[in-house]
C-alpha cells in the first residue's frame, strides 16, 4: 500500500540494510474454529501488508478477528480447534504457512515478536523477569546464564525501568501494571525483530500510563526501524502513532486508509459510526452516538455485507451481495493512495 | 518466615492433642475388652482381670487415662503391650525403619512414574497415550489393592519366579521392590491424574502462549514453563502422602509378610491393644503435621507469589 | 486402598489444591449456576464416557434394587457337589453357572447379583452422610469465617489427621455384627473431612463473587444469600468430589472385608466374596475375577461419571 522511500544513507541500526521494504504480506487469510456448536468463521479473507518502519493499526470491536489474524501470523493459534483453510502469510518473501514447525519457531521471537494485552497473566508468575527476558538470548543466541542476565538488565534499562539491576530478579507480580507492560515490550524487543505485533498493548493499563507506554513503543520502533502491527479498539491510541489503518468487521477488512484521511473522510458506514461514537468536548449536551445493534455472531454471519443489520444506509443489495474491498477515489476519479472500502455505497459515504 | 513457622507449629498443638484424643477415645470408648481377650475363648477370671486393669491404670476414668498417657509420652514412655508386656516404644522403633524404607521406595516410585505419566498424558491430551494413561489410573483406583497385591505376588513371585513371593530380609532392596510397587500404585495413579489435570489447565494459560510466541522449543516450554506451575498441587499430595505410605501399609505388609508398622497396627487392632494403636497414630500424626508444614514452605519456593508473614 | 492413611479420593485435585494460603479459593471456581449447569448438561450428553458410566450406574442400581429380576438362584445356599464345579460357562448368559461356582458350590453369578446391594448401599450411604454433614461444616466455616472457621477447620484437621482406613478398622473392630449401618457410619465418621474442605474452599470463592456482593447490597438476608446464591454455585465441585469418592468408599468396604472387618460372614457382599476368593486365587481364579470385576466396573463408573462432570463444569478442561 504505502511505500515509504528510505534514503540509502540512513543506516538501519545493527542489522544493516536488510531492514527495509516489504516485511509482511497477508493474502486472503481465512481462519475458522471448529467447536461443538459449529464452525466459527473468525477471519474471512484478510489482506494487509506492513513495511519496515511502518505502523499498521488494525481496528475493530472484539470478535472482529483482529487478534485471531495476529495469532495466525505469529503461529500461536490453537490448532485444533483453529484451522487455516486458505490464505498466505508471506514474511520477507516466504509463505510462513508452508514452513515446518521448526522454521516457524525460529521466526517467532527472533524475527516477529508479540506484545500481549494483559502482562500479568502473560508473564510466567513463577519465573523472575530476568529469567524470562534472558531466555530469549539463551534459546535463540545460545548465551550463557550470566550473559543473558546482563542482557536482561540492559533491556530493562532500555525500556526505562528504574533500578533495573536490582529488580532483575523480581517476579512479575512485584511490578506495577505499566512496568509489567514495559517488561513485555522489552521481551518483544530483545532480539530486535523486524516486526512487532502489539495486541491491545495499553488496554489493561491506567489512562495516565497508557500514553507513556505507547510513546515508548513508538520511540523504540523508530529507533530500530521495525514494522509494527498495532491491534486496538481505541481510535484515540491510533491517531498519534499509526501510519495506516485497517478497520475490521466480522473477520473482514472493511476499510483501509492512511491514518489522517480516515479520520477526515471515512469511506465506510461502520468507520463513520466508530468515529461518531467518540465523545467530543465541542458537542457537549448532545446525545452520544452509538452504533445500534450487536456485533455479529460468527457462527452465523449475516448474508451480504456483514454490517447490514446495523447499517443506517443498508439497501437490498447489502443483504445479498458481499461488497469487495475496492479502491476509493476522489469524485473525479483520481486515485487516493492506500484507500479502500468494502461498501456498496462508499461513494455516498465519503463524498455524500 | 521464622514467625510463620512458629505460628504454624503453635497451630499444630491443638490438632495434635485433638487427634490423639480422638483416636484414644475411639480405641477405649468402644465396646470390647483387651484384657478379657487375653483369655481367648475361655472364661476370664474376674479377679485377675481387675488386677491387670488396676496395674495398668485401665480402671481409671478415660480422661485420666489420657492424661497419664500423654504425660508418659512426653517422657518417651509409650506404655507396654497388654499381651506380652513389652515396651511399645521398642516395637515401634523396630517396625518404623522397615516401613520407612518401604515407604521411601513407594514414594519415589509415585513421584517419578506418576509425574512422568501425568505429564505425557496432559501434554498429549486426547491422544491414544492420554487415553491409555487415564484408563490405567482409573483401573488402579477401582480395583481393590489387595487384588493387585495378591495377583502380583502370584504372577511375579510364584509363577514367573522373578522375585521372592514374600519378604525374608526387610533390608533387601530387591525383595522390597514388589511390595513397594504395590504400595505406591494407588498414589501413583492419583499423582498421574493430578498432574494431568493440572497440566491440561495450565497449557491454555496466557504465559504459555507467551512462551510459544517467544519461539521457545516445545521441550523447554513444557519443562520450564508448564511443569513448574503445574506441579504445585501435586506437591501437596506427595507431601501428605509421605506419612500415609509410612504408616498405612497394612494390606501390603500383610500380603508380603513385611514386619513393619502396618503389621504392628493390624495386630494391635485385632488384639485391641489400644496403647499400640494410639502410640503409632501419635507418631504418624507428627509425621503428617510436619510433612504438611514442609509442603507449605515448599509452596513458597515453587510459587513466589506466596508470602509468609 | 493400600494405605491406611489415605482417605479415599482425598487426593483428588480439588482437595489437593486446598490447603495453604487461601489457595483453596481457586479450587472450585464456578460461574453462574444455571447457565453453568445447562452448558454442562449439553456438554455431558455428548460425552461417550458420561453416557456409558451413566448407563452402567443405572444398571447397577437396578440390580441392587431388584436382584430377583436377574437370577433365580439362591446366593446363600450351595450344592457342595458343585464345589468349584466347572469353570465359568461364558455362553450361558444369566444362568446359574454363567460365572461358575465357588468353594461351597454356590452360584457366583447369583452372589454377584445379590452382593451388589450391600456394596452400593455402603457407597451411597456414606456419600450421602458425608455430603450433608461435611457440606454443612464446610459451608458454615467458609461463609462465616473468623472464629467459626478457625474452630471448624481445626476440628476438620483433627479428623483428617486420623488415617481413614485405620480409623475405620478401629471402629469396626469394636462391633461383632457389622451390617450396612455400622459400616456406613464408620466410614462416614472418618470420611466427611474431604467434602468439608472442598465445600469451604468453594464457598469462600463464591462468597466474594460480585453477584453475592450485589445481593448483599440489595439487602438480602443471610439465609437467602446462603441458600439462594452461595450454595447453588459452590455445590459443583462438591458433587464432583462426592461422585468420585462414592466409588472409593465401595473399594474401602471391600478392603475392610479383606481384613476381616467388613460385613458379617453370612452377608452377601462383593467385598466378602473377593476376600473369600483370595484363598482360591491360584487354582480357581474365576472365584475372584467375577466379584472383583463387578466391583471394579461399578467403582470405575462412578469415577468416570465424576471425571466427566468435572470436565464439563470446568471450561479450562474442555
């Protein structure tokens, strides 16, 4: 989608010039879960890509498939019951779904790392944070216990945990929520991966801490020129850090756009609804907007456009035909780079 | 930490007194008379019965008997047997090392085989190996242990001749093998079940997902991340089982003719030698209480979230 | 039960989780009652393990209630000419010689059929008693906390400190005519601690649940909170443990019989027959295999039922 040209003289830190260009290409990815109640179609043909140094925000309600997509990329889906019947996940030109388990394992943590939402439950309660951080170096780089401990301290320093040296042997429950999330970030950064997937990294944190953690993440991303996939349901978080946005609904991408354009002119009624439901100070007194209805049941996704039962603009065609993700243009037909919408009435939405 | 241990030791006192009192009452308040039993089927001589009872303090009220008994206990006097008039302490010190050896073997067996089977079954959930292990543990729990004991004795001892059918030398590691296996069998099944359930519960934990996302090899995820967390409930079981194995091998010791605590207990019960039963139970309760304290302290080592204040 | 110290099934996960440091609270985590049981039931119906064990239990209950339906032979008297006669005639379904004859020429099939009642009654009776009594103690200790908890928990500890089978042996040795009631009473007297501990842990967990807090905030009385809100939600782990324990009580009865402390010798029971048969194990193993097999299958059915219910109730295990 967007291609960010890098001047050749900007040195990518450490790993040389390798860290540029297209990192990840997700092509027509489908994920389903086979449960006793039927087949849950969690992801239904997702396409997106991330370049080095780029931040893609994936936006959606819970159940939109945004986290499942990320887990599929990471290769940490529980299979079974999960199944990937179709699609490709191309990382640096190689389809990871065709790799052996061992090859994939070596990519995990080293090339692609993940930050989870709830750091307290995501860190092992019975191992010290120093051990858990150092484990990355011991497993992937064969370092000794002592070396890895030193590296762990270094990492904790880098994510600005005070008194790292004294705290390296502490356990996760002894840290505050914000500090724990920094430890998660440090763990993801340990081997300076090409791509980081952050799944709602700040949702579980206090509002005051959220900004600090987000800033830290953005700063480190710039420093290492990493690709970042930021999964969130919070439009506020996205605006400052993301380059481009993909909005997901019922396992599909319904709109893609560079970040500021999306805020200015959404091209899908769902995105518009999301934006309208942000409380605004200048509209004090008026009723808060909410998208009516409930997120779809993934066992029984509505026919046609999955959003049609909740859409204020829905017509007959919306109930029968699935709208493809089409490029969005200006009124006169000029290309809008990186923009796409999966709505039969995108024209009316963006220009009307 | 020190304070915690002190408090726990203090808490043990009422439990210790309560348990010994309870078994004392059970032994003495129930119908039946050990002194009259000395005469077997013949009619006892009332004068002699009264004399023996008086000599032993058995004609005193129960609470006085208990106080006397406890007083003696603290001076290392467990009393004498009614039949034979031997010091009970001697009998206990003779029997305990044998039972301890047997229990240690059975316990090791439970620990090693039980945990191994549990881990394999838990990790390979739903596969054939899981079903096999689960089925095996269910069978072991459902079949009365004396059936196993007698069956193994018959098959391995008498028919195949791999081992001696009964234990001649209670110091022989080899001869104790089969009894230890039988003794540890049920515990092994419980350890395996417990480990399996625990592993199954923990393997969907968030931190396991993190470990996978870190690109750790499967072996490491299981041994470093999954096992440690899953073993916490198993440790409780194994801890309290030490005492259980030591004192409780009545069936096993009977079948294989091991002269340990279990045999002593059986004789004590059938001859209604109250003092023998109470004496052994007293020692067992101490072992049990200390073992559960040990387990609690071990918890803090396994799980850093637990703090003792 | 090899070990006198072991209370049957005292070692099931729920209990083992219980002892130190409020960890008990985690033992019986249970969500909303109705949806929980509804979900569990839907899940259970599809489990072959549950269906098989359920059918087996129904069959055993039927045999215990109406043994006459299954055989016309008299289990008590035998024809000595049939002494060990003939190995089992496995083709002769439901006939007297189906499982062969024992030392006194009694039909083993008839004895297995008529022996079911005593074993099953002991199992059911002990379970009923320990569930009511242990459940009550655990509920009071867990709900009221403080002094009552300390007192009741110490009493529980005292009983728990006495090895289960050893205690039962001491009690039973005092009685000469041991019938169902004596044996049931002796086992229940020593077995209730396990349920009490599980119940206490479950109640403590439930007590702090938001919906109980909400009920309190709305001004519901203690009785109402206890019986309407806490109990229905705390009862799941108790049911699981009790079902599994039922099986182990049946095994305990047979072990006591083996030690000569089970049913009086003229009673027909699996335990008595199994211990009787141990003398003939070498040359006539069929005298052992059939009663032991029936007993084990029954016990197995209860344990499998408990396991299935546990897995259905615990979403983490699904």
